[in-house]
C-alpha cells in the first residue's frame, strides 16, 4: 500500500512523494496534493485488481 504525502519547498514549489520511491516536483502545494492523492488511489486500485486475480 502506498501512502503519498507532500513537502512544501522554500521556493514555493512542492514535492509529492511516497515511501515506495515515487516522487515528483510540482509548481505548488495544491498540485502536489492532488498528485499524492491520485498516486495513493491508483496504488489501491492496482492492489485490489491484483488481489482479485490471484
């Protein structure tokens, strides 16, 4: 399971990151937060699909 989060940078940008190793920079906190939520949701869907077929 992925748990993505964000970090606000001093220059006003933000980084979305996850313990799985995924990480991307974004122009602001809102964009990073949306990406983190999407990453977590996408990982949950992929894990559910895998569990359903195995």
